[in-house]
C-alpha cells in the first residue's frame, strides 16, 4: 500500500470588486490570496496556511505592490498621451486605455 500526500498552493479571489491596475491601467485587479492545503491523492483536504491578501491583475497577470487604500499617483506633466479610440488622456506607462480598454501604442 502506498500513500500520496503533500501540501499544495491554491489561489483564491477574496475581493468581489475589481480595482485599477497601476501597471496596465485596466480595472481588473482583484484582491487575491494564496492558501496552502494539505492534499491526499491530489485532493485538497484542509487549509494548513493562510496567505496574505494582495492585488492580482487579471489583465496583465502581475501582482500589484501598492497598498489598496493608497491614492493613485497622478501622471507627471507631459507624461500623458491621447487614446486613439476614445480620445481621452492616458498615462504613458499604461499599456491599455483605462476608459475604453483599447491597447495603446
């Protein structure tokens, strides 16, 4: 007889409402947590360790380092451009327009 057991991570979304991702500009960053579960034959039985919550963007798949309550940084003068689709100002560091979702060039 043999036994296959171990501890495996499981990513869980704990936040219900999305926030703006400072990396790509999309409103697709959710509060997420990585918990570790004891598994028996690859079936998670119970949580062994609860992880710390963090923001994870579902658009660019990057974790966000900023705290959730901190106000967003304003772009410096001259650090914005106009979106080609909706003609609104967009920060230079954004890959996508936060207003319409169009990829910026």
